[in-house]
């Protein structure tokens, strides 16, 4: 839900607005100057959890190793790699 307020109201009520967004992350405020929306105050998107990308890569490495394919050095076999 988006609530509209003037820039003056936003300045005066900023701490209250931030607390309201903390309680309800779906809440957003449209800040207007002379009737025109110039900014939007809303909750930040959650970031990626630390270590999640590493876990995904390790999982992929495990899948590749389980495939039973032998390791190939691409620089020595570049024609085979490019033209297969």
C-alpha cells in the first residue's frame, strides 16, 4: 500500500515512517513536491545470504566431479573444445 505525503510531512515524520516500514515491509510512501511524486520511501530488498553463492558453486563442482569425466586442459585441446 502506498501512502502519499508532502516533502514537509516526510521531513517531520521520517523516524515514524521508518518505524512503520520496519513493522510492515509492504508499506511505502510517495513523497510529493507541488503535487508531483519525486521520491518513494519503501523497505529495502533483502540481500543474498552470506555464503549462499559459495554453496551453490560447491554443489555444481560436486555434480561435475560425479559425472566421471576426466579433466581436460582446454588450452591444449582448444580445437576439440571449439569445434565439437
